[in-house]
């Protein structure tokens, strides 16, 4: 499905990116019930002139950044829940 954005109007015959099958799996960590194993399979082809080696590096760093932000958000939620429980 195409996504519209006013700063990047659709151009007939041009595909900017394709998403393939993608999956996020979260399951409890067997060794520590306070942890969750997070597996993210990302399948995207950004098309264009940027070399795939750069795209792969940036996308993998984006996934790491997302996981770190998620960790911070979850820690903040736990802290807030603890404060409300007292």
C-alpha cells in the first residue's frame, strides 16, 4: 500500500520502498522472569541510489535504537506503577 506525504508526492512508476514479511516476537526469558526476549525480523527494500551496505547498517542501528527506547519506556512505566502502588 502506498503512503502519502505532502513533501514527497507520488510519482507514477516510482516505488520508494517495499516492505516484505516482518515479524516481532516477544516471549518471557527462561532464565529471568523479569526479562523478555525480543526478536525483530525486518524485511525492507528502500530502493534508490543509497548502497545496500549503508542501508543495512542504518536499519540495524535503527532497530537497536528502537529497542533501547522501548527498554527506557518500559523502565519508566514500571517506576510509575511502583510509585502509584505506594
